[in-house]
């Protein structure tokens, strides 16, 4: 069965600084990988996804993520954080062999300091 | 596109009462999912439907929980009787193709509090 680990529960970053959120997955084959963002009181919104091809994927709101098979990682990055990026971020993994299920990580809450 | 619509946004009820949560998926989406989010357990998949048919309900915690999808535009999640440990945010999500490579579109959730 697939699993997802987000090692950082909380991250605090200054506005304008860079941000990197870690995601490690466990799955025997090439997974489908996603990053979602959840603002307070809202549902999850898709930031970006990786299925195959170029391992560096671009998403909305200036985010990007890099798939590294050798490290079983799919870390999310943003070069310069805005105050509106304060939210909770979830990494998720899906796989064809797992049917229609996505497995979510525990989330990383990002706080942005002025 | 109105997105996935859930109602109510908030529900407060007493232990033992029946609770019904409602969801309208995005028109044309073939699959519908119910998730539960808590601080302790994070996001858990409860059940999902494909073309209105329940495919996997292994995440449903107990027989007190039941879900239906009578047509392509409506689903309910019912808890009877409710217990304080059911307090959580319940999300409904849908996707167009039914495959795990198809991103989920989430509603804004129903925050359930059972006292």
C-alpha cells in the first residue's frame, strides 16, 4: 500500500523568503503525486500534479515541485513567499494499482511572518 | 462551474442524534468521495462512488455510518446515532474520470460537532 510522509508539521517563513515543503512517499511503482493547499475554513485546492515526464512541474500561485525517484520525494517549493501563502499544504499519492484512492500526508502548516 | 457544494457548513448536534451531510458534485464528474479530517488522524477516505455505485467503503468507521448516491448530482453521508468522537470536518470531493490520476475537486466541508 502507498503511504505519504510530510516530516514538518509547522514551518514559519518570512514574507519574501523561499519555502520548501518536504514530501516522501512509499510505493513500488511510479506513483501519481499531488500537492494541495487548504486555507482556513476551505476545502483543498490542487496546486500541481506529477504523472510522468519532466520531473520538475509548475503549478499555480508560483509553486513548483520536483519528483526525485531515487529519494522517493516530491518536495514543493516557492522562491518568494507572500502573506497569502499562509495555509496548510498536503502531499498526496495515487496509483493505478490502488484503484481510485488518494493517500494524503499529514499536512504542513505554513505561517508567514511579515 | 459552482464547484462541489456541501451542506450544511456547520452542524452541531447532541450525542445519539442522526446527522445527514449533503453533497452536490460538479456536473459531469463520474466519481464522488467522502473524506473526514481530524487533527489526530488527518484526512481519511471514508467511501467513494463511481457512476453512483459505491466502490470502496472500507474507510467507513462503523455501521453507524452510511452513504448513498441516488443520482449523479447528489450524495448523502449519514451518521446514526452520532457520538462525540464523530466530531470532525467532513469533505466531499469529485473528479471527472474516476482514475487516481485525476485531481480531486473538494467542497468547503461540513464541520460537525457532536456534544
